[in-house]
């Protein structure tokens, strides 16, 4: 778990917020790892209504014909809404994506 302070660029509200990131690694096989990161924000309006989340898949391959190893990365990002925010959902998504 990582904790830090993040600067906010919104017009109204606080100039910064506290953030906690939880990283979990899942070892699927000797050549495949999935890393899930869930972000919790503290100290601004509606921060307990959503959690940004990312998933990174790291997969190692081997091409016998070329005798070469390869490493593939796939990264996914989403906003997990835990409470209904109705009118603010698109604004929260846009602000979260622009902050990454």
C-alpha cells in the first residue's frame, strides 16, 4: 500500500487530496502476472463514491523458430463507482482520466 498527496486542479474545492494505492499481484503461471491497483482518495467531495482501478497483464513468450523471448504488456483503466453519482459521473471520469 502506497500513500501520498496529490495536487488537484479543480476550480472549486481543496488544492490537494490524500491518496492510498493498493497493489495486488496475481501470479497466474511462471510466465504470466496480473497486477491490480485500486486507488482510494480522501479529502474532497464525492471521493468515497468511486475508485480508479488499473489492471496490468505481463506475459512472457518464447518463439522457438527465432529463438527469442518476448514480454507483452496490456494495461486497462476504469472507474469503479461504489455509490450513485448520477449527474457527476461523466465529470468524475474525465477528471480521473486527465489526472493519469
